[in-house]
């Protein structure tokens, strides 16, 4: 270093520390240019992705990162000058560097929060989805307020101020605010759970066996979920409810089930095996029945006034309207099979056996009356 200092003094006419300042400045400028090139390349890459986070990260990080590089370069130059000049102000250069870096970090977070919010709004508008501007604005303001408070506290700590008492007061206030806003926080974390787990999404039909809740999901915000019931009334459900109830999502079913019990007369007992076999063959040949799923056609029980056949199968379609068309076709074919075998579908009947003569007219008319329907 002595030889280098002598060489610079004799041949160039500058001191070593001056040359160091020039070299640090040139390196800072070069690194700044390289960082700008890398950030522009990263911006082009993130434009091709569908995520709103990477775009916001690259677009908001450019200026704070470049400013932080200049701050670091200036702090290194101040340290070099400090060794040559006895200036009390230069002794505080490191603390000022830390404060400047804190400001750069807070600047980045401030811009990042705003950019993420605007990207989310733009993406949802492009998809034709509703945008909860109130919720986004509230979350953005809350996040920026937290960023500002943390930056102020870190700056005060860096400059040597005692913030222990202020932190204690803030902790007590935070507890009070937490108790006052517990429902709001519960809904916020409930919405976060919905966004992470995705038990349902907009446009899907959901219902809950725990609550009188059924309809199509129209909108999911951080505070509530709007469901359009089948009578077209909107239902606003706080997101915290979904963390404590069972939710069914019929929109994600793989098949729809046909489950019917069809009764034949006791007089048709002889043709029951043939009817069962033909119905089973018909279902296996039906183009809308998925034969890879459970398919059951069996004589199930001797009921009070019928011989019950159980029909259990699954359709390929899950569309509600088409499912009923397929079910109608299946039931009509079953009726045709029953007629083809000379059988009939049973209805509730009662047979009276008379012993010892005829009944009085009053009892005869009562006995001739049709039997009540004992089916549920």
C-alpha cells in the first residue's frame, strides 16, 4: 500500500485515499448499471407469468435497490474519508447508513403493497370478476401503517433512542385492539384459509349439512363470502364460519347417482328374476350409465304390498339438467321392461279374508274403501 501510495503521488499527483474514493465511486456506478440491466431483464420475464406478485416485486424493487447501492457506496467512501479527516460528523456515517437502508426498505414495501393491490384489481377486472375495493383499500392502508410504524421504531433504535417504554405501550394497545377486532381477524384468517385450501371457488355449488346454507358461490373476499341461493337471494357468510362447519361441494362430484326402489305386485313373483336380469342388462348397455362404477339391480325385500327391486347406478354426466333427462330415460325403460313381462308396478293394497258369512252393510262399505297409502 505504501508503494502504491508513493507511485500515485509521484506519477499521477493524487493521494491513495483520493484514488480509493474514485475507485469506489466507479465500482458503485458499474454495479448500478449492472443492476439496472438485470432488473429490466427480470421485468420482461415476469411479464410472461400469471402471478401478480413477481411483477410487483420487480417493478417496485428497482428504485429502492439502486438507492440502497448508492447508500452503501457512499458509506464506504465516508469510512475512507474518516481515516484521513478528523470530522465528528463522519463518525455518525454508519448510523446514517443504517437509517438510509431502513428508509429504502420501507420505501420498497410501501410501493410493493400499492402495486400488489393494483395488480390484483387489474387481474380480476380482466377475468370479469368482482373486485372488493373496500377490502383491498383497507388491507393496503393497514399494511402501509404497519410498515411506517416499524420503520420509525427501527430508525429510533438505530439513532440511540430508548423505545422500550414505547414498545410496552404499543403491546398493551395491540392487545386491546386485538380483543376489539377479534371477529374481523377471525374472518380475515378464515378468508386466508379459503384462499390457501380452495375448498370451493367462485361459480361452484356448495352446501353445508351443519347450516341452512346452499347455493352458488358468487364472490370471496377477505371478510365474507357471497352465496346466491337457488331462490336467487344473496347470502353473506362471514369467512370465520367456514373454519367450523362441514362444507360439501357437489360441483366437484365425479358422477351423479340414480337410487330408486321399484315395487312389483305379489302376483308377479314368477317374473321377478327375468325383470331384474333385463333391467341390469339395460343399464349395462345404456350409453349414459358408467358401468365402471357400482351397479346394483336386485330383488331387495318383501314389502307390505309389493316386491321391492333396488336400482343403484351412476350416470356419466354431472350436469343437473342432463342427469334428470338420463334418469327419466332409465325409468321409462324400466317401466317398459316390466310391461313386457306382463307385470305391473304395485300400489298399496289390502286384502280382507271373510269367515262365517257376509259383513253388515256398514262394515262391507268400510272394507270396500281404498286402503290408505302406507308409503312414506
